[in-house]
């Protein structure tokens, strides 16, 4: 009995000790989760005992399937398939076309990359509908159409999603209302759902999630709404959060002093969203991504300092979320020149040495090439002095990569004479020129440079292929912008220059020199993404609906096919039964102002599509439709509602077709002038004519809206929005 009592006593003591250790660990874990930031130190890494490296996970270029958003874990968007090549491209024809039956209002943007696995294509619409299609025939297998609040108004740039992730028998998606979901890969049945954040506080998800090593990674958008950016890892099986990392450190953490520690606590709503899909190096065990703009975007007066980790390339431990390194592209950004293009990893030999490289195309118009092991420049990046303005608390220097920019970075007198109105007398400048009360016209615009459309890397040419926009923007100071949870938090006025042209660039950059190898210039912005293949081809989409193929080595156009809507999403390629297929979601884009549609087009050599698309709408089980004629916009959606109130109808039409470009209440949009300050919009007939016939960068709505809808939205703009600032 005594022996038994002694043993029991020892067991109790042991359990108490273990409970203490466990409680301490829980408290420590709680502190880490609250801070969202783990300071990088070798001691911490050694003590954690969690080696992030997974060298058994091999990374290969895409071939018979398209497994991830970027084609592989490195985001290279290069396929080894070569059946479609320079010799056979002339015989590339449509094989099947499927109409998804969604996202036809102008507020929607079709930007999703299809995933193709085991002969099945998984595609997401701008309404966040997810469909599984037979990748050989286009027939619908299943659909999932989530219920998203139609009054969701915390979206800066229109409704969209860039796709899904597929792994472990599940389809994963981040929804616009900041939910993360998992569906059964075979049936589309909802398996689990996790609320990542609250959309009413300004948080949304527009990126395709990443699956890696049993976890799902997603960040949040919302930099224009005063969020505190973060990326999270979730357990792929059950959906619970594993770790999170905040892209803005608190004042008590490393680099927290790059934000003012004052009573306003600007770091709590300083932006730095993460709305791109990370890349992964399994050997190092690191994930890589870029962070977005500061908040308020254009007013630096309240946030003295470099404002880390906004506008930065970031490397984290994929297992723990531990910070590894960062490189900031724009210090104390006041121009909305944040990086948004997905990071690409590649290996390259420079000066006889094999390097683990990384490239990211910025809105600045430069590509930033770094060593991905430690974040040091691969070719060279110089800190140079830039113009200063005390009111904006500008950074004394900015990083200038050695090499070429892929878009112009200065407005010249020649530009003014060629592109701007005869009566233009405004102040002009170049990249990093500050502004305050007086408007300054600059290049690049906040549209980019490079925006979200993904770049590609080819190991055969060792070129980095990037799409760019050469456009003008005018920036000036506005009255003090007060932060309100869930409200737009821009800080200044950001509008395109009226009737100025907007050009696009398709550029091949030599990764060893950061010099332009070849470039094609369009008379419209380039806004789709790039696919590179072993057939010596790259494929890009055009706003006018063309899918275009270029010679990857020379930039010569070798093929094109015009679809019925803007080609504003990246294409993918895959192989079934020994035949190579090429697919793209052609659905148009609100910011590009392109014609909207809802179809996936799929091509192969000697394709035999009969001109009749398959109907995969919610009301259809997948039969073929009777006609190829595009339905009228008014028949495609009921968002305008049934109302006799001209203001209510005008507001509804505005929200469905105009808001993403012109912004909430007509200001702070991303591709249209501020309607509150527009003298042109003060004339009702001007607005009617513009809505009907469009303009330099504005689409024409005469064929998509009824006379009643055009008159109602013109009345709303003329009588409500132009007087909103009074």
C-alpha cells in the first residue's frame, strides 16, 4: 500500500510538472499568435526543433497537368509540353467552349487560373462560383455557388478571385467575404469553412490559396480600407489556423520603429495586404510573397518611417511562420506603387556560380532579382537619393535596380505634347516625385508597371516575361482622411489623366542582366498574365478578346484567336491522351474596361469545336446551348432590381458597372476620374453620351444597358455624385 501511494504521488507530481510545461507553452504560443511576428534568431530556430526543409518534395515544371496556381511551387508558369510549337501553332483551333453562366456585370473581373488534375479542370468565376469541368470535353461535372452578400462594399477593384488550390482530395478557395473553404474534389460538397476575417472591417480574399505540405496558406486584401495585413497557414484537413504572421510589426517588435508609436496607432490599420499566391522552396522550407500598399495609400504625413513590411518581398519559414528576411521595394510609399505580381523562383548561373534566385515585377516598372536564401540583390540594387517633401515625410532614398525598366518612369515634355490635352498646364514629374496640394502628373501610374497579372520564367531562354502598363496618373492632396473601420482610407486624390492614352508592354527580360531582350508595345494596357512553353512560345491575353502567341525568343507574333470577351486571365496548358490542350477563362475585367463574358475557351491542334458552347450555368446540367450569340447584359443579371425610383436604379446600375473604376460615391477608384470633382459630369448630356459610347479607357455601355438604365445612372452621377463634395 505504501509503495502504491508513493508511485501515485510520483505520477501526480509528474503530471503537475507536465501540465505546467504545457500551460507555459500555451501562453507562449498565445503571445506569438497575438503578436503575429517571431523575431529571427538562430537560437530560436535551433530550439524550435522544426526544420522547415523538405528536400523530398521535388519541384518540377508543369507538364501533363496544371497542378498549382503558378504551374509549380516556384510559380514559374512554364510548361514542358511542346506539341503546340512554332511549326504547329498555325493549326491551333478551339476544341471546346463552355459558358459558366456567371459574373457578367461590369463589377466582375474574370482573373482565375484553371487547375487541371486527372483530366478535370477546376475554375472559379468572379462571383466565386467554383466549377469542375471535364478537361477533354468541357462538360460540367459539379458546381459550388456560395452565397456572398451582394452589398459587400469593401472591395477596392471589383469582384474577383484568382482561382483555387487542389490537393488531398479537396478543392480549396478563399472567398471574397474573407471565408476559406474546402470542397470535396469529386462532388463539390462543402467539407469545412473557416472565417479568416470580417469583410465589414475591410478584409477580403482575392488570391488563389496555396497548398503545401498539409497546410493551406492565404493572405488578406484590403489595403485601401485600413486593415492590418497578415498571412495565415491553416490545417488542410480540418481548417483550423496553424500560424499567422502580421505584415506590420507592433512597436515592441523588430522593425516596429518604422511606424510612429503615437496615440493614433497607425500600425494597427496601416495596410500591407497580402493578395498574391506565395511561391515555395521546399529545400529551404521557405514561402515567398509580396506585401501591398500602406494605408492611407497616398498620405505619408501620419506614418513617418519606412513603414515595414509594406511594399516588400517577404520570406517566412513555411512550417512556423517565422520571419526569415525581407526586401522593401518602396520605402514610405505615397504613390501606391506596391508590388502585386506573384514572386517567381528559379535557379540560374551567374558569373560561373549557381544561384537560388527570385524575381518579382513591381508596379515601379522594375524587376527585383534577389538571392532567395537571404534576400540580397542578385544583380545589383542601389539606394539613391530622391526628391523630398517635408509634409509627406518622404524617405531620403529609394532602391534603384541596376538594369532596365519595362515601362517609362518619367513624364517628359514630349509626352505632354504627344499625349495630353492642348490646354494641359499641370506639373509633371518622374518616379518618386512627391506631391501635396498641387496636382502632379507621373509615371508609372498606380495601375503599374506590373500589376497582379502573373509573369512567367522560361529555363530555355532564361527570360522573365512580364506584362506592363504605361499610363499617366495625377496625384494631389485632399482634406485630412480620418480612419473609420471598414471605410475607404486613401488619403489623397488619385485619378487618371483625362483622355490620355494607356499603353501596354509585353517584355522579355534577361534574368542574368536585368536588361530588355525584346519588347512589344500595345495601344492598350496588357492585363492578363503570361504562359511560357517548351514549344518556344508565350501566350498572353488582350483586352479586345484576343489570345496571342509570341515567339518566346524574338517577340514575333505568330498566332492569335479572338474570343467574345476580354482575355484578362492567364492561360494554362495540359495533356490528355497524348494531345496538348490550351485553356483560358475569357470573362473581361472591370479595371481593364473590357467586354464581359463567361466562357472557358480550350484549344488543341486541329481542334473541332462546332461553334456551339456548352451551358454550365446553374440552371443547366451541362447541355449545349442553341446559339453562340452573347446574351444581352440586362438578361444576364438581376442586380439592378425592379424599381421605379431613378436614384435607386441609378445607384444599382452604378454599383454593378461603374464602382470598381470610379470608386464609392464617385471617388478614389482605380481606373476612372473622380466624379465628385468632374466638370464634365456636371452636364447630364455629357454623362449620357459617355456611358453610351465610352472613351479612351472607358468601355461603351450602349449595347449592354437599356435607355432607362443609362438615363438613371447618368442622373445619379449628375445629380448625386457631382454634388457629394459640397
